[in-house]
C-alpha cells in the first residue's frame, strides 16, 4: 500500500459491536484499502462523534461505515453531520434480534440518507464492499482488487452440494 491515509472510517457504538464490525475491517484488509476503526457512541460520546465526523473529510476519509445496535442513533447522526457517503450496519441484539437496530437506522428522514445494510455480519461485509465500490469509481487499483475478490469468490462456488448422491 502506498497511500497509508485511511479512506474508510469504520465507527461503532460500543466495543461489543466490534465482533460484527471487524468483518468490515477484514474485507478492507483483504482488498488492501486503508481504513481505521473507532468506538464513537452517539449517546455516550456525542463530543467524540462531532469531532470525528466534523474532521473526517479533512482527514482524507471518503466513506464512513457506522454500526450500532438497539436504539441505533449513530449512523443517522453521522449522516446528519457529513456529506460523505454513510453506510449503516444494524447490530444483532439479544432483546429484539436486531430489528430494533435495523428500524432505527433504515428509517431516516428524507434528505439525510444512510445506506442501510443487512443485520449483522453480512451487513458489515457488504458495507465494506460498497465502500470499496465507491472508492473504485476513481481508483483503478481498488477496482482491480474488487474485481479479483469477486472472481475468486464466485469461482469458489461448488457446482454440486457436498455429500450429494
Ligand atoms: C449501542 O448499544 C451500541 O452500538 C451497542 O450495539 C449497544 C449495546 O452497547 P453495550 O451495552 O454493549 O456497550 O449504543
């Protein structure tokens, strides 16, 4: 990697979200996209949220991925504070299975968009892939990495199920 400045910021409401959000980080590592991960709770550390998002563009970030669970205000608040693209990942919760997170994130008011992904790990993975697709619009190296990742994954799909007669 020649450019070490992070172009994707992965943020989350709590340490407990990392188990899910690390899946986004792993994809970005695999595709060699510089990124950083931060715990920035909208409810517990609104000061940290304002500071981080307010300086995100100046700090070279181009896409933000925000994961939160329950009354998941974080992705929406991030979108309120920036014009960078924001992808939201609803964290699976014990109480309501993540439906609470999903509805909190997806139902944004018109004009303040959060690209909302699936609940849990699949959402985190896809948020990272969407972030890569955004960066690939004007970065041919990233585009190549994304195409190769897709090709490898699709090639690995077996034609027949295991243990079929
Ligand atoms: C949210 O509350 C976080 O995003 C997390 O998913 C949830 C629970 O947080 P902890 O109680 O595990 O810190 O703000």
